[in-house]
C-alpha cells in the first residue's frame, strides 16, 4: 500500500506475511513518520506489500490491506521482512528470489522477528550475525547452522540486518536514522515517541526473566543466564555456584527468595520451554529434542512435558494450530511453579 507519493530520498518496503506482528510494523513506520514531521523536508516514504494477497491478517486478527509484490519492483533503500507465528515454516520461493534480487540491486535487507527465517532461506545470512526473538533463538540456531545466531536486539552487517522484533524495531530505526542524520535528530524522534533510552544493538532482549526488575539480584540473573546457556548439558548447582564464586547455600537462598523456586526447578522449566520450541520450529525427532534439552531419559522428558503442557510432545508440533483461535506461550513461571509439586525428581540434580 503506497503511503506517500512521490517517493522520499529514503524509501522502505515492508514485506508482511500472514500472522505478522502489527505492533512492530506500526512502530517502525511511526519512527519514520515522526522523522518526516520533525524534518524541514520529507525524508522517508514506504510501501507495505505482500506475496500472499491484498489482505493479510496479523497475529492479533486485524487485517491489513497491502500492495501486491509487483508494487515493490522499483528501487528502495530498505527492505524489511516481517514475520511472526508460523514463519519458521513459511517458504515462498517468489519472495526469496525477490529478496536476492533486491540484495543484488543494493537494498539493505532486514529480517524482523521470524522474518529472519525468510532472509536466511534466501541465503543472505550465511556466515553473518543474526538475531530473532529470544523465545525462538534455539530453533533458529538448529535450523541454520551456518548463521552466527546471537541474542541481542538487532544486528547490522553491511547491508544485511536482523531485528528481534517488538519495540526493538524502534531502536533499530532510530539507530539507522542516527547513522545518516545524527544522534541529536534521532534523540528528538525518541523524545516524541517517549522512547528512552535508545538501546544499542547488543543490549539484552530481556531484563526481568519473569520477575520484577526492582527485586532481581545480579547474582540471580547471572545464574539464570548460565542455566540458559547450558540447556543441552545442564550445570549442577555446585558448578553454577563455583562459576559465580558464591556458596551453594547463598545461591539457593537468593534464588528461592527472588524467583520462587530452586535453581534445579528453574532449570527444568527452561529445558521444557526449549523442548517445546524445538518441537514447533524444527524437524528433530522427540528423542533428539529430549537430548538437546538436557534430558537423559525419554520417559522423564515425556512425563515432565505432559505434566506441564497438558499434552504429549508429539502433539505439540505447531506453535499456532490452525484449529485454535490464538496461540499460547509455553508456560509462564507462575504456571510452572504450581505444577512442580506433582513432578517426580523435582529436587534432583538438573541433569536428571
């Protein structure tokens, strides 16, 4: 859908696929709109297009009327590919061929949230840094072993970019504007949007880990990070305590106080969430996923998974089943804590 004519010096094409995140699209466009509002002359223009018809439904059910792919044949400085639920399985050869052509023509290409899967399938991310939403990182890493997958807000490698989605799209747009028009101008845009601070590319995607930022101790957050970085080969509690240079007793006490469960219990939660993500985003077998998620026995994995998610692993291979009105997150910490008392071996070492 052509938003402004004639084109401005910096033109962007937003390619959306079904179930894209409309909030990310709107906030990225708003950053450019406000830049135009503040500048003495219009700096940005944009088109929203799709390879999936004239009306594309977003993940919240809203339908967006967009232009056809043929509307995006003329030059553009930026191409942003927006995908969310189901994009890990989306494979449109016309779109990937078009992206390769745009890259050869000199456009900057950016995969936003799960749009990184599309850019990767186009072969544009090989041996380059890339990111996606933190909840999909392990599945993306398993699917593309020649991509340098990182957990960060966004990556820029020459004219190839990725963005983790959500409001990180605003940070990316502000940094791009900063690169061409200076930090003072991007700061004015941020003031208009009430968006502070403007985060850097390497800023972490998460800060609370499901708990209050007012009460989370650095020690506890560092322990959580260690657990998440060692899903396949879980560290024991003594190993975590030794790495953080604290006593095991202090680590357990602080973890219980600030998180509401033990170190081992939180490790089980993250392993189950990792398994659920691999189930929906890869073709790995259930046994392979159990091993990749740090379970020594398939039986313990299947029981724990069923107890927490309410279904067998083999029944959980779609993130958003076609017969369900909306997707659901794979288990919050509070939901998990309520089920722990019924899971055998909950106080055993984290490697089962």
